[in-house]
C-alpha cells in the first residue's frame, strides 16, 4: 500500500517539540483525545486539505470523550511499545510511519494520523503545544485557517482548522495534541476534498477507540 506525500507532512511531532522547547515557554502537560487533521506526506495514499469548512461546527464534529465500541468489521492497531492503540472502521487501511501511523478510508475521502515524539525533558503547556502546532502547519501547508481551539476533559487541546496542502488537496481537519510524561501525541483527522462532517460516524469510532499510555 502506498501513501501520497500528504501523509508525510503530518509527521511533525519532532518539529513541534523542537519549536516548543526552543522558542516557547515550558510548563504543563496535555493529552490528545479526539482526532483532527494536519498536513501529510508519505508513500502513496492521497490525503487532502479540508474541502468543507468546519469553523462553526467545532462542537458538532466528532470529539467523543466516551469509549465507543469497535464496530463490526473494524480493525485495531496496537503500537509495538504499547504507546497507543486505535481502531478504524471497516475498509480503512493504515501504514506505520516510524513515528506512528497514517490511515485513510476506502474512498480516500477521510484520513488522519497518530504521531508521537519525545518532549526532550520539557513539560509543555497546552498554549505551547497549540502555538508550535500552528506554526508548523503554517510553514508546511499552502494555506490554513484556524477555526478555534478547546481544552478537552482529558487535558488535551483540540484545534479545528481548514487548509490546503502543497498538492492542492483541501483539508477539513481537527487535531488533538497532548503530552503524557515525556511523550507528545498528536491525533489528526481530516476530510480530504470533502467535509469532515460527512465522516462524523467514522471519526467517532476512531476517536472513541484512541488510547495513549499514561506515564
């Protein structure tokens, strides 16, 4: 299975950590709970920028906090070192990236990624993580518009946005960022040239199954 360059763009945890530790104040911890979407670049599955706007629907688009039972036909993934686990609806394909996984729906209209990296001993606040995430996406995407952010019950920060990647794909996304111990996790979910809301049921299944190791 091949993924397009869009996936690789989503693998930015290391860059976010460097940015946060190097130019932002440090002090706090966060946790990522619901998936959102950032830029991506990877083998060959086309992942695009938001095709539909989700600005005024921040609370409407799936951000479930309760565990959602895996649907029939769903596939699960457990990170080799037990750092996180996640499940996908039937038909989704996924690929390990070296710093997490990238996944996409059967119709290629919805995808995302889970990325993780070391905080290098820093304890970052939610403000630090949000600022660093936005700076990285602004540098990597052709265009991006921030639609709001919100602290989740588990302490993670949810960032809603729409944008366009360098391949011209429109992304309608939500990103969840959190720090657990010395590890930073980013869960990205996004509609690729389609509205995020069109895949709300899928997003709920994915987010509801997402678990990171508490450290």
